[in-house]
């Protein structure tokens, strides 16, 4: 590497603006750490005239971001536009195809095209850096790939979406303060505060967390990225009642990305979970993210920190730039692409664990016996049961937790419960994850 690393920046929004600002403010530190100057030489965004986080008047401007890939003065392209396809994909392919390193914060892009982009990077002996794509400022890619390279993993668990974690934290605070707020109310507040997008579906329906989980799974289990294999359930149906019962039972509700290896295959899922209050991850609140890994020699490791925002994300992007400036070329998913081994996905319903169930029932004699019979018929045993108050002939919540059972059997039991004429709403189930 020469005395400077020449960067082409595509996208000057939250992340791109943060990168410009950080590079300007940390210039001497970064120079001494990377052994050369990190220099943005060209930029691209949609609107040239827009106010930016730093002065770009002296930089080369491209209306078409793809031109960055053809600029011979650029060593590395930073793709900070977003989107799984379109310009982000074309630019990434063209940059690697033209012998330029690529740094991206784009988890959607990598969840869908990570395998082919990793192959392109490897063919050109180039670095594909994506530290910012998973859990923002937490150095989880380097943590797993470099720091924990000596371990085999049995699983990885994460709070991977700050918007969902913020909403669930606020809902819990409301319950604790005695003024419960439902999902829609808290979502609206989160949008007003800028913690949720105007269209929140990618976040609250679990898709963003699933993109990140697919990348972590590849790193942890040495398999190609398989986003289609992630089972996804978001948080829209979480009710303050469930949060209140979780409190009472000693759990907190978190949207977790979970990837585990079992006899049935690799299980990748994003869903709301009950996490025991004693677990470190139960106390990761607000917009923070966390990742827990289980390595065979290191044991359980918990990483926690800010998962989004200009500063944390720029910090991650620039850590990749420093790697490149130091001359490091690292295997994208921890091993050479040819060594990634596809593993079967665990079939739906094969998950084995314990569960929280909430039913709204008419409070009549015999109801509990009927519910218990549905579970008994599927050989699911009950660990605990809660019912508050008695209001004959009115709907009251009944909550059960189960011992370990196969999810398929539990689903059959829930189906049978739903058929009882004393059960008034679709039974709600939340997995219990004993971290
Ligand atoms: N925001 C975060 O905290 C965060 C955290 C982790 C990862 N990420 C990821 O980082 C990426 C960028 O996110 P962001 O929040 O910075 O987005 P953003 O604020 O919406 O910025 C997007 C930037 O891309 C530019 N752009 C859009 N279409 C373009 C095109 N066709 N050609 C050239 N430039 C184009 C926009 O230009 P104009 O400014 O002219 O409109 C804007 O500067 C995404 O992949 C996101 O998932 C974001």
C-alpha cells in the first residue's frame, strides 16, 4: 500500500456523512494506526447541492455512483447507499470486478448476494469489509472471525434491531409504571423520536434482524449465507399483557435472532423470546444491540453496544478501511469461499425448547382441565400456570409455561386449544430462551 488509501464514497447520508466527519476529526490517530492517510478522493449521492456533514467541495463528484468503480484513482469503494439490489449491487460488483476493495454497511445486500460478492472479492484477492452491517458499532464480525477464530460454535443469539428493542423496552417501562401502552402507540412515539422509519416494516417485522442473522450464521458455522432459511416473526403482536406476565414469571421479552446447530440441522430464526432476567442480554435496553456466542473453548461471550447511528456505524466502516490500509485481506465469512459448507436447515417445528402460552378464556369450571388435556395429548408438560382474578363468563387471561417440548407438538396442542369454545382468541406462544 502506498502512503495513502484512496476512498470513493457512495452515499453521504447518515452513515456516509458520519464517515466523512470521523475521517476529518481522527486524521492523525487513523494515520498512525493504519500507517497511511485515509483519504476520500471522490463521492457520489443523489443530490449534489444538499448540505452534507462535512465539506465535499474539493472532492471529485460523480452523479452516477457506478463511475466510482471505474475511477483509477480509487483503491476502495465504500457502498453506503443501501438496498439489496439496484445501484448498491451493481456498484459492489463493478468495484470488486475492477480490482477495488469494497466496504459496505449494507446487510440487505450481503444477505442476498453475500456469497457471490465474497467469491468476487476472493478471486481478486480483495477485502470485502462489512463490520458496520451487523450490530452497528459492535465489532462482532472481527470479534467472531478474528478474536474467536479458535472456537467451534454451538450457537449465536442477538438483539440485532435497535428499533424493536426500543419499542419492547418502552412497552415494559409502561407496564412497570402502571400505564401500559400497546405496540401501535409506542411505535408512533418511536417514529416521532426518529427511532423508527416512516415505513417500519423491515424493522418491526424482523427482516432487518434476519439479514444480520444470516451473516452471523455464515461466520459462526462456516456455511454459505442462506437468508431464505431464516424463519422470521416480528413484534407487532406483542401485547402489554405478555410483557406483564413475563415480568411476573422472571423474564423479559426481546426480539432475538437465534442460530443454533442441532441434530436436525441449522436452525435460524428471528422471533420474540422470553429471556430470563438473570441473563446479561435481558438488560440490554433501548436502541442498544447485543450478541451472545457460545464457543467450545471460550465459553459464552456477550458483546453489547450501539447498533446504529452515524458515529457507531462510521466507527465500524472505518475499522474496515484501517484493515485494508494495513494490507489485510481477510476471508469474508471466515474461510475461503470454496470451504464454506452448506448445512441442512432444521425443518420447521423441530425446535426443542420451553414455551410461554397465553390464552384468553371464558372463566368457567372445567376450562383449565380442557386446556391441560390438549397439552397432555401431545405429551407437552406444564411447568407453571397463572390466572389472575375470576370474572365468571368474561374473558380472562390464562398463562402457562411448559417444560421442554418439540415445537411441532406444541403447535398441535395450540391448534386443539384454539378449537375449544371457551378459548376466545388465537392462543399466543412465545419461545423461552434460557441463555
Ligand atoms: N443509519 C444507520 O444507523 C445504519 C446502521 C447500520 C447500517 N446502515 C446501512 O448503511 C447504509 C446507508 O444507510 P443510511 O442510514 O446512511 O442511509 P441514508 O441516510 O438514507 O443515506 C443514503 C445515501 O445514499 C444516497 N443515494 C441514494 N440513492 C443513490 C443512488 N442511486 N446513487 C448514489 N447515491 C444514492 C443518498 O443520496 P442523497 O443524500 O443525495 O439523498 C444518501 O446520501 C444502508 O445499507 C443501511 O442499511 C445504516
